[in-house]
């Protein structure tokens, strides 16, 4: 049973172009960075990113198969096998990209077959920023920071002035 996700109509109409760009290979980065607040663009960017990653992974796998076949057959079957594999890979990519573009153009948020259930976290940037802030807070609160940090001269200066009372510590 196909699951249709419903988004705000204003969001859909203003971000259809971002949804289309999401399925065009490296252009998936445009909606990821330009339409962070649009749930519709984020959905299609996720689908497009999964498609791009799957295409690259299949391309690497095809390259390994071609390499192994060329070693086994002394290169005799490498060219025909590579043509067949890369044409199949291109057909895979073009089929799923056209499906995604048609869904984005029609304003629908249908998941791609086979790949649609894979989700890359929409909160990834927030999770990374939270982790970095947490680590920085821990580092700042530590009484003995490592000496290889860029702030070591400032810290030593603060400690010297703190001990002598010549400057207030912030």
C-alpha cells in the first residue's frame, strides 16, 4: 500500500523547483542548503540524496565487478560487461530520477520504490551543532585545558594575573 505524505500547499507551491533539483545528481545539495525550513523540499532532498548515494554505491560495485571479470578473462569480456553494467546503472538512475521529478512536479510526496524507506536524518545539522556545543562547553569548563589549544597563552596569562591579583579573571 502506497503511503502519501501531505504537506502545506503553500510550502509545496513555493518549493517545487527545489524538489525537482533534488533528483539531478549533485544538485541535491541546493535544496539541502537553500530550503532548510521547507518540509516538502527536505523530503525530496532526502529521496534525491538516497538515490545519489545508491547510484554511487552501485557504480563502485559495477567497477569492482568489471575489474574482477577483466582479471579472470584477461580483459576479453571487460568491455562488453562494462557496457551492459553501466547502461543498466544509467537506466536505474534515470528511472528513479524521472519518478521523483514527476512526483515533485505534481506536488506529491510519494516515496521512491525500493529506496523510499531509507531516511537520512532531517535533524542532522542540529544534532551535529548540539554535539559540538556540548563538547565545547565541556572543554571550557575543564579546569586544566590541554596545552596544545590556541588559547593556552591566554589561559596561562589569566592564571598568572589571577595569582598575582593584577587583573580580574573573567
